[in-house]
C-alpha cells in the first residue's frame, strides 16, 4: 500500500497508509482543518556497492552479477541457504519420551 504524506497549515506532518482506491477519501484533520497532501520523492533502494570476489578476484558491480557469480562458482550466500528439515527421532522410538521424563524427574 502506498504511503501518503500529509501536512497541516500549522506545519504538523503525518504519513498515512491507504490503498490507491481509498486515496481520495476524506483526509485526516489536525487543528480542526483537513490536512493537505505533500508531494515527496519516492524511496529508491540503491544497488549493492561494488566488491572484489573472494573466489576469483573479479569485480562484482550489481545484484544480478552477484547472483550469477555465486551460482557459477557453486557458492551459497549465508542467510539465503536452504536448510533441510530435521526429522524427529523422538517420535520414532516408542516409550523414549516417557523414559526421558522419568530420568529427568529422578535427577530432580
């Protein structure tokens, strides 16, 4: 949903979140008068900063080049790796859970 910037004649500023369909609904009030929309620049995310690859020393200058380089060298980026699900072994051994509970309670 878009964020719309509003301003009161007294100088108070506020951001509201609305769908595009609700854009022309009544504007919020401050100081007893409806606020007006402000025109602001959109936020643009910058591309990654250039860096030298540790694999082969080449310069990587964009996200697409970064992804292609990782794939080419079989490198997995930490935080983006796919971690396989662990299978529980406790549920497979009948009576194991109860045995563990009894052992812990005996030690307490």
